C-alpha cells in the first residue's frame, strides 16, 4: 500500500518540478492578454450592459460544451477530434426527433447517441492505436453523409418541450447554467476520480501507463464516451436554441473548441490541463468576439485573431518545453 | 508498420479497383471511355498534388493537417491578384503556400514542436486569413479564356491541370529515385537521430518537405480556382479525406520512413477511379461521401499498429501450413 502511494506521489511529483519552471513565460503572456482584454472591455461602451452580458453568456455556452468535451480527449493524449462537432449535430438531431416521447427520454437518447458515436471511435483509437486524427476525420465524413441519408437536411422538433431550455432563470440563460454545471462536473471527474488520474497518466505517457498496469484502451474509450456525452449536451442546447437540428449550425465548432482548450492552458501534448481552464479559454474567445463586434471589426478578423492566439499558445508551450 | 506499406501493393490495389470499375462499366454498357478517363484525371489534378505533399511530410514522419486551408487560401490569393494579371496571381498563390510551409517547417524544427499542433494552429489561422483577404465573399476570376484553357481536353483525356499534376509526380518520382534526396527523406522519417548522425541535415529535410507540401497544395488550389473561375474562403472541395486516404493506400506509413511518389500516385489514382466509377454507376453524392469515408475509416483501422501486430502474431502461429 505504502509503496503504491509512494509511486503515485512520485508520478505526480515529477512533472510539477519542470512545470513550475515553465510557468513564468506562459503566465506572463496569459496575464498580459488578460489585462489587454479587460482594458478593452472596460473601454468599450456598453460591454458591461445586461443585454451584452446575456449575449456573451449565450455565445459561450453552446460551443463551450464541445470545448469541455474536447478537453477530455486533449488531456488523454489524443490531440483533438475532428468529428466532435458532427457528433454534436447528430445528437441534436436525435434529441429533436425523440422529443415526441418527452424531454427526459429525448435527452437520454441524445446522450446515448453522442456517447456511442464517440465511444466507437475511442475503441478503434484506444485498442488498436489507430491515429486519432485520421479516425475522427473519417468519422466526420461518415456522420455528415449518414445524417444526410437518414435524416435529410433538417430535423424539426417532434414536441414543444425544448422551449424550456431556451429560457432564463433569474435572468441567466439556462444554457449558460448547463455549461457551467458541466464544467464543474467534468472538473470533479478529472480531479477526484480514479479515471481522471488514469487519464492524465495515459495522456502524459501511454506506454508508461500501460506498463504500470493501466488499461489504456479502456481509459481512452471512457474519455471518448464522456466527450461524446458532453458534446451531445451541446447538441441539445444548439438544437433548442435554433428550434431545429441540422449539420450546419455546429459546423466548425471543433476548431473553436480546440482553440479554447489550448488558449485555456491545456497542453496539446496531453497529460495536463483542466476543464475550468477550458472554461476560461472559451470565455476569452467569446470576449474577443464580442469586443471585435462592438468595436466594428468584421467576423473575419475574429477568426484570424483566434487562429493567431492558438499559434502563439502552441509556440509558447513549445518554448516552455524547450527550457525544460 | 502498415499493412499497405509494401512496394507493389499500391499498384495491385489500383489494378483491382480499375478491374472492378471496368467490369461494372462493361455490365452497364460503356459510355464514353475518354470522358471517364478525363474525369478521373481531372479529379486526380485536384487531390493528387495535395496527396503528394501530405504524403512527403508523412514519409518524413511529420503530418501537415493544414493542406486544405493552404489550398483554399492560395486559391483566394491567386484569384484576387489574378484579376489583373493571372500569371502573377498564380505565382502569388503558390508563393503563399511555399511561405506558409516554410514557416511551419521552421516552427516544427526550431522549437521541436509536434507538426500536428503547428499545422493545427496554421489551419485555423489560414482559414481566418482566407476570410479576411476575401472579405467573406466568393470571388470570381473574370478571365473566361484562362478557365477554358485550363480545363480544355488535350489529347482527349488530359488537361493543363492534370498534366501539371502528373508532372509534379514525375518530377518527385525521379528526384526521389535517382538522387540522395530520396534516401535522406526516408532516413529522416525512419530514425531521425541515426539520420542526423549519418550526416543527413534532418531539419533542412523537414523544412523542405513542409515547403513542398505548402507549395503543392497551393498549386492545386490555384489550378482548381482558376479552373472553376471562383475562389471561396470556405474552400471549394473537401480535400483532406481523399488526400490522406490516397497517401496511406499508396503505401505511406504513418510511422514514417516508408512510401514513394509512385505509390502515392497509385493511391490517388485508386481514389479517383473509385470516385469516377461511383459517378458512372449513378451513385448519389451522399452515398459517395459515405463510401469514401468508409474507405478512410478502413484504411485507418488497417494501418493501426496494434491490429498489425495482432495480425502478424496470428499468421506466425497458424500460418505455417500456408
């Protein structure tokens, strides 16, 4: 027992040393960016108004769920999934089609759909060590085609219950509450469960993890199932917001999601990171977008800004690793 | 490492697909063979160079996921500049791609970053850049003569576009087969430390490979946009799925160090033949997408290292009688 505890402490203690030394550059950059954002926000008239804040919360929560989902995969060492946005859309379609059986059934079916779609990919990636980028790219193309074949371009709601999710509670959008709730639940899973610790271990070095007796395949599948379920919740929120489900609305969410994950500070190499950081990352992106909009910049510039931010983060992570 | 990684296999797969297509066409009654060959080569012109560039990065054990964005950005740049001077436009588009590749190569080698992360950042940034340079609009070229000239049949099955693609493969094939470059590329992909010890300038190889990948994707994007007479920031074709499939079917191993331009050409032609065959058989575009995605999925599973090991073990245990 003591031996196991000792080795666990060692395995947790080893990475903190270099990480502490790595902090300054990344932290400085992050603090500078944060100061810039806050300064811009305060100097933009109307940014702190009620309407603007509600719009901000709304904008964050939909793609935010997908970003939380992505965090599990990035931490687990699988970089990103190119099919997560398609999974989101398909889950939304399932939700809309199943609403005739009532809200709870529809939610459960959507979660199952998301979990199964993503879990199957996890099985191929985890057990056969197939390349996650290629598997998820193929799954993306498959899902687009299959959804078109089975459901057509658009799924209309089979019942009115989705209106509930569009509402507000004490002036806060329900979708935002769901998003924050998910972030907290996800963070608890990562920080305090055995699965969470194994996921970190697998992400930082899957061979060492396997040698240590961790079922890498099982952990990878579990991470994918969780990611699929989280993405499905995003899909439910997207479908509810727009009153119908299609494959277009959530298109490109996977790129915003991975951007939020990386900007939040989760390492692209896997093995470290948190969902609360991703929450901050998505908040930063939402603030950038809102500011750009209010300052009169076009949609195009927002995309470029987010892209550059991602590149900067990746380079900073690389510089930090080099110092080590 | 890869069940496809065998020097003759790509050719065998290509022959099999061609045979199946031929039988299918024979049973259904042959339309115009020239027309079918022409459409195969036109598609080859779009995905071939991209698959070649991506494949070369994969042989060097890197992975350039940004090829689609590069292609689309180069097309936009070319059409914007090309409205005044089409030659200058084409040059600007290809130069953009080469520059993008150079920057990525320098980031990957200089900072020791994984190429997937760098090219992922590049993918998002370049997509944003495409939207900025076009102002989120679809832009037309307004040079009908050039669009016509690029797509006009030459010798009834070729066109300027497809001859360019074939030329790229021929040049790459000759260089890799006859010069040191091929050996250096394979060595860099197989074992970087050993290659460096043996005197290969591995960093330079990686940077060059990224420049080629950027330049080839850009060239494909320029030709596609000129051929369609429009450029769009959202991209004109989904190129990543067929390009990756072509490279792996063509014998490039994901673990690096294996593959050749000839193999990649076979892989690309296999996909183009499949595509043309499905078209000729009247399969709907949706079904075609599902089939192509299925091909990539199968390829990903078959190329998985663990599956290969299980397979090898089984054939070693029970395969003695065969």
